[in-house]
C-alpha cells in the first residue's frame, strides 16, 4: 500500500482561484497514469473575499485541517479590494488573509522560504544573456524572523499616530537552521551555472547591522560542516546588482527575511516574471507551497493569469513529499511536471500573455486553462514514456 498524502488546497483570492485549480489538474492527471493514487486533496475557501462574506479568514475546519492534519498545503494568494478599490483589512490593520499568508509561516514555524530562480528555455528575460541555462539559482529566505516578525507597534498621542516601530529580530537559532538548510540544498544541486561550483552566498548587510553580523557569524560556523560547498559573501545591495549583471555565478543564496523578500522579486523578474516564480515555505515537519505572485484582483476572472508558478510550486511539493516519505511516485511526478513545463515553454505555442513578448510577441496568448491542460497532457505523456 502506498502512503496517501493529504493535501490542504487553499486557493484564496483573485487569480489564485484560477491558477491553483490548474496545479491540481496537473497533479490529478499524473496520478491517472501512475500506478496508484497517492494524493488526497481537501479544498477550502479562505482569504479576503471569504472574510468579507463571513467575518472569518477561513473556517474552523479549514484552519484545523491545515494546521493539524494536512501533510502539505498548496496555497494560492490572498488579498482583495473593497468597492472603493482599497484592500480589505482586519480590525488590527493586517490584510484580510494574513493568518493564512503570513500567519502559517509563524505558526507552523516554516523557517525556510525557498525560491528557485530558473530561466526556462523559451521564456523572455529582461537580461541580455546568451544562454538560458545561465540562470539557475535558489534564494533561501529566512521566513520566521527579521523585519517581518510580528514585533511592532505604533505610538498614538491625542488620536494622532506619531510613531511606528518594526523590530528586526535575528536569532542564533533562526540563522543556524536556515543557513544549514541552504548548505544542504547546495549539496544536492549541481553548482552555479558559470563554474559548476557548489556555493552558498550569504546575503546580508553585516557592514552595518548587528543582526546581520550575527547571521554571518552563524553562517560561518555552519559552513564548517560543509567543506564541499564554497563560501561566498555579498552585501544585499551588491547582490541585487549581481543578480542582474551576472546571475550565472550563483548557486544558492541565503538571506534574512526582508532582504530575501526583495531580492526574490528581482529573481522573479529575471526568470520571466512573477508568473514563472514558484516558492515553498518549509519547516521541520510541515510545508506550504505557493507561487510568489499575489492575488492580482484586477486580473481576476479574465483567464489570463500564468499558472506555471503554481504548477512548479506543486512540483516542489512532490519533491518535498518524496524526500520526506521516500515516495517514488512523488519523485517521478515532480520531474514529469518540470519536463512538461520545459517542453511547453520550449515549443512556445501555448503560453499566457505575460510571456508573449519579444520573440514570442506574435503568439496568440492562451488562457490559464489551456496552459494548465497542455502541461497536464505533457506530464502524463512523460510518465507513460518512462
Ligand atoms: C511574499 C509576499 C509576502 C511577504 C507579503 C504579502 C507579506 O511579498 O511572499 O514574498 O513578503 O512575505
Ligand atoms: Mn514578496
């Protein structure tokens, strides 16, 4: 008997409601041609829209299932607008949907936010590079502390908001586990595209910030356990430049939370845009898989959104399940999906509007669903041909 993995599917708001079903479609269709079914999906509504209707960000059942029962969570994005086009907020000022988007990272202690930046052949990049294989790195962003940890407050005097403070927390434990994760990841990869050297770049601002000095000291201690991986250091500003000027020298980069957030959007841009950027938030035992892009409420309902970021996030979920449970179906499913994405992009005919640029500007944009179906079909074929 194969182990059945239970998956909480939380599409959320806006275009995420269009792209997550395509990721599920791809996962369902590979199982159709594999020996057994090994994923059990349970889908729940959640986010800003749900909050506007019910006064809760998600049902108690959804919250319980996601936090306590699910083996993995496939999440879209949250955030929606009211009639005046203002984001819907909770009474505490946080965006409606915060408990799911950010809350889960803290509550499930998902300390590593993993953002692969890979340029697939046939995807337009704003960089002037000769070879698509020049961009293949992973940004590992600390996910539970830094400037985004919920340690903040405002000072109000006579009803006026006079001051606001966000505390940037960096701990030894937080730095140790995320840098170790980055080194272990580098060990499993093939090195940087430019020289095939396994390398972890420590991205910080340790010329200035105490938290970053601690982060770098801990990085150095952890690095001693990985003599086969090269150490590399860059201040975050220089790293942002480096991503644009010479991305091929990077293999894995590790950064505190807010720096990782910012540079991973640079990463998304060079890999063809947010529609191409998958992500995972990974902890000791639990993990959430989600595209980097948000809910883009203005595009919702047009069938235009690129589902590839979500489909690649689903492949990351299979990789993670495969590592955790030594599950061969998951491993072969993940590679079949990535190959399918690569094939569809290389051929270039079926693609959403965001990547119909440059050489591909004459291509008639396909819908979210058409792209999802095409990738699902190819992924099935890849499995059958093995
Ligand atoms: C991301 C997003 C979130 C983050 C926002 C919505 C708070 O930008 O996942 O990168 O910064 O964590
Ligand atoms: Mn972000």
